[in-house]
């Protein structure tokens, strides 16, 4: 039987891990010592409009050796942890194992490739509304699609095999031939969604929509678009318009607490160095000013130290 591992048992890792468990796969989880102990004792529970799931016995460890003999390892942690985790799992990776990044940002694949080698890295992006109020408890609000690709944008057999594996677990999965564009578009969404919701302290559904807000969102997106284009990714006006329509029409993705807002409320370190921070770094690389992202990043840095 195919052995799988998920590193991270928060909303993303817990939800997709539960789907894979339900499909009958041999799944190992890697979590913090505290979370692993709680999940071993209480199990893993997912509350979802698609149907609740509960597993009283879960193979969970705080040791990276849990990925040994696994053919697919899904990385489901915050981007600030990628480098440490890559170094931790490297000694235990099987020869043909693949590592799939289900994370925010545009830099995780570079970090993983640097440490683990390009041949084992599969870029991916997810679209999901989910949170974990406590260890082993997952609240799924909607969606749950994964888009996967190769670093060279070729369609390979291992991509098709991974797609079939995920679809067999009732996880909608698509293959892209332009993974960097997928990552950049999600980053632009997160720059607005995560940034503003965390600053304002609530999800978009409860934030009064105004022309001032609309203008701020648009300026943020246009700023990111300039940097993306300089980075070789063709982000068009229609892509920005689609994101704006999502905010106006109350897309479920925007009417659920962003991951950054969740971290603010839990007094946890924020991922903004890999959202706003990534756009700022790339902007400086290409000589493009990013005042909107720098303002949001600076304010969230202050908020991170005061909440």
C-alpha cells in the first residue's frame, strides 16, 4: 500500500490527511510534540459541510523519521518553517519520494529544491477555507482543490499518478503547465485577503465594503502585478478583476478567516514575511517600489509584537 506523510496537523494538514485516511491510505502525520500527544489521545476530527470525519487512532509523531518509506510527503506548515523541515526530513527520504508543498508563498519550492534536490519537489497550490481551533479539531468551511505541477512545467506520469491518488480520496486535483503563475496568483489573493483581514481583525464577510476599501485592494493587486510581470509571470488585468469580483460577491474563500487572521487571534507568529514580504523582496530585486505591501507588512509586524 502507498505510504503517505503529512507534515503539519493544522487546518490544511488535518483536513487533507483525514480525506486520505478515509480513502484507506496508510497515512503518517508529523506534528509538534504537544499536538502529537493531544491527537494520539483524542484522535482527529473534521467538521465539514461535506460530511464530518473522525479517526480515534492516528499515526502521529513529532519525529521526522516518520516520513521514512513514504512515497509522497505533503508539507502543510507555515512557510517560515520550510527550511528547518527540509533539513529534518532529508536523511529519511526514500530514493523516489516526492515532496509536495501545500503552502503559501512563491519561495518554498526554491528552498526545498536547494536542500532536497529539484527531482523530488512538486509545486502545488490549494484553495480551501479551513481552520484548526485546537489540536486535532479541524473546521472546514468549503472548497479543497489542489493544483499540482512540475518545476519544468512538463506533464509527467508521476503528476498523473499523484492526481489519480488525490482524486481517489475525493480531493479535486488539477495539473498545471505553469506552476509559477498559479503560485503568483494565489500570492496576490493572499496579499489582499490575509493582509487586510488581519489588520481589520475580521473576515471580509463582516467588513463593510466601501469604495475606499475597493481602491486599496486594487492598488495592492496592481502593485503585486507589476512585480509578478517583472518576475516573468504574465498576470493580466482579467486575473485582477476576477479577484476583485471574488471579494465583492462574497466568495466562500473570502468569507472565512484568513490564515494570518487566525494566527493573530491565536497570538502565533505571522506568515507575512512570505506573503507581503515575498512581494517586497522581489520588488527590490527588480527595482519596483511596493509601498502598499510595505505598509501592510509594517503594520502587521507591529501587530505581531503587540497581540
